[in-house]
């Protein structure tokens, strides 16, 4: 296997089922993952139901990963991807990468 690295920064926002890590519903519909243009959507806890609808089947369900020229750009693109996904029963942290973004801003103003 040959590995290669990209020079950009990467950031992933995990979309989890509402209630995770406690009790959560399975089988809730997820739409628009294919409409995400700013990030890659990695499926972890998804399934297709009998009608072919994408549904949640686990606690940590999607990983929305974006690249950017720096961590702030990657963060922005990842959250744009999250917002494009239509999943009413989801939860995600809104502070992913905040320390790295704060360091970057401090370095830029130094």
C-alpha cells in the first residue's frame, strides 16, 4: 500500500444520534448526505431500511470531514457539510477544533 499526504488541514465533526451515549432511537431517517459539497461524509452507524431510505443504526453515525488551507477553513467547511445534512434526530458538538482555531488566530495577530 502506498500512502500519500495532503498539505491541507483536516477536521471531522461526528454526527451522533440524539441521546447518545445514553438511550437513542434507531431507524431515524437521514437525508441529503449526497448533497454535501464541502466535505466527505463517512458512514459509521447507518443502514438502508426496507424502502431504501438511509437511517441511523448506531450512536456515532456520520463523520463529516473537510479539508482547508488551515484548520479554520477546514472547520468552516465541515460545519457547512453538517448543516447540509437533513437529520432531525442528530446531535453534534459545535466546538470541534476551537483550540486549534484560537491558536491560529493568535499566531496570525502576533
